[in-house]
C-alpha cells in the first residue's frame, strides 16, 4: 500500500511540471506594448529554451531539433537576450518576461 502511495505521489510530482509546460509561458497580454523586435527575440528565446530539452538520442528527432534551432538562431539567442538585459530598465516588462521564461524552463541567468 505504501509503495502504491509513493508511486502516485511521484507520478503527480513528475506530471505537474510537464502539464504546466503545455501552457504557453507568455501570453499576448504579456507582450502587449513591446516592440516587434523585442517580441521576436522573446519568442525565439522561448523556442530555443524549449528545444534545448528535446535532445533525445533518436537521430530523426535530433536532426529535427538541430534544424529548428539553426532556423531560430539559437546559437546567438543568449547574446540577443543579454543585449535586452543591458538596454532595459531593471523593472521593465521585457526583463520580467525574460525571468518568467527562465523560471519556467529552469534556467539560471
């Protein structure tokens, strides 16, 4: 009985973060008022963070992930995000969204 309870608790602990990731991290409301360029960087950053967790060892999936990350420019996204960090006020909506994305994907700045 105790093993069944432990297994259920473990399943819930694993499933909750996965269910949370099914929802978009940023809403249209979050992005309202931001420049087109800033929105583009934030959307690409979110996609790059998502794809960073998709490497599986399956050659076909990894090929798809590699192609998408190249299309998104993920190799340079951190430089673009850091540029936003340097140019924005520390209380700005942009920086709040960067932090929100990083918390959602478990990234340390």
